[in-house]
């Protein structure tokens, strides 16, 4: 069992308990089945960032609080020094490094995402979440499948897209790739 997933699951359960909600309440509010919500909260299955993003939006909780357990407190600026942002391994092929975890009331979530080469990743249906996303390839070569369309992105290439469309990344040429991901909240 992945320790980070278990910790995130415990935070979900704790927040749900603190808000005095049932599993069914949270599942309905996040647009998933109660059975799937129970799987996420049990920590026995992967919890997609798209679900955590939705949960944090619905309950007005900072995404980084769900990912790291830290509560943001800065409101004028937030500096993240090279190599210091919290790293969360959501799946074995994706590692997210948070870049503004201490800033409160964010309008966007920036991450450096490292994608390990994984030939089995092709079968993954991808992710969907509210809002828009900007990706800038920092190193390597990526295949982005966006709503069924395959796009190849090289170092320095960028894309802005509607993140409610299914999307996934795969590192190409047998090497890891890194990109800056900026996830912008949907207009409220």
C-alpha cells in the first residue's frame, strides 16, 4: 500500500468527519459513486488528482492541504526554493512537486510534474477536472492525449487546454520528462 495515498485517504476521512458529512454526501457532491468514494477514503486504491481537485473546490479546502496535510498561511507572496516543494507520488508514473503550497486562496495550482517512462500507461483513460490547465515542457518529450487526440510536445513547447476534457501524459523515448502544470480553477 502506498503510504502517501493512505495519508491522503486519512485526511479525506478526517475532513469529512469534521464537516459532519456522510460518504454518500461527499460522493454525490463530487459526482462519483458512493462505492468509488469509499475506495478512495479506504486508501486501498489510487486517488486521482482530478478527484482531489474537485473535493477541494466543492468544500473550499486548499488542494495542497489534501495532498500534504499542511495548511497554507501566506497571503502576500510565497517563495518555493529550488527542490523544496512537497513531492507527492500520485501514481508510479507521475510525481507532483507543489510550487505554492503555503499561499492561501490560490486561483491556480502550479506543480512540476515528472513523468516516468511507462509503456503500460497507454491504457490509462486519463484525468478530467474542472477549469483550465497550462503545461510547459521543461525537459524530455511527452505525448499528450487530449480528448482522444494525440499531441507530441518537446522541451519548450506549451499547451493551454480545457481540463474537463480527458487527458493524460506519457514520457517518450524511454526517458523521464518534466513539465510545469498550472491548474486554474473554474469560474465561480
